[in-house]
């Protein structure tokens, strides 16, 4: 059963449960205007992190997008930033992309467009 979202705060999901993703989770949890909507990451370590924050864990971006958070932080390996951000944007979900935004200027231009 999915965890009910707190509709009084902006629901931000984090894609990627590595060190940078955990930094974003801490910041989201510390703000009284935001709440962690979910975490998406296929790693076994992500399960404990989702339990710690009391949020759903999804194994892939498609499942996270289906959750319809208010925004997604993309904190995955650099090669995944552009395709994952574009998928979220195509679904109408705003994204914050960790740096580097892209692996090349051409990819960055594609994302900006």
C-alpha cells in the first residue's frame, strides 16, 4: 500500500540513493515546506534509506513518475542525468539535476531545449 502524501508540503522525490541523494533527502526533510515523496534506486541500500525516512521505494524512474511527486531530484550517475530528467519533464514533473547536468555541451543543450 503506498504511503499517503502530505498535501500541505511540496512533495519532492529523490532519484538515486547514493551520497548526493542522501544529502538532498536530508535537506528536503529539514525544510518545513517540503516533504520526501519517495526514493527511487535499484540498490539494496536504498531499502533501508526508504524505511529510515518512512517513504515508498521504487526500483525505477517510471514507477516514481507514476507516483506524481511535485518535483524530482536527479542524483544518479552522470550518464543518466539527461535521459532521466527528460523523462520526468515529459511527464510534466519539474526536476533539479545534480551536477554535472550532462556529460557534454550537446546533451546539456538538448536538456535545456
